[in-house]
C-alpha cells in the first residue's frame, strides 16, 4: 500500500480517537450491545494503526 501524507495520517488518527471516545460516551449513557461496542472500538483501533503504519512521519535521527 502507498504511503499517505502527514495531513491525511493526522486526520485518520484524530477520527480514530474520536470514534473510540464516542463509543465510550455512548456506552456510558445508553445500553449498547457488545457487538456495537466492540465494532466501534475495533474501527477506532484500525484507523489508529492505519495512520501510524502508512503515515509518512519522519523520525528524528542523530
């Protein structure tokens, strides 16, 4: 898969964090089934990992 630029990677990272946080808030106020909770958390983790693996972040070298 191709590398994605830094802006798209940061967008995916923020959407992933927002998805996980939203699922936590909804599960606090509403009774969600386990499938819904797991799906939201899984999608959020998938977005986080995709942005970290395929994002073009430059590392600091000495």
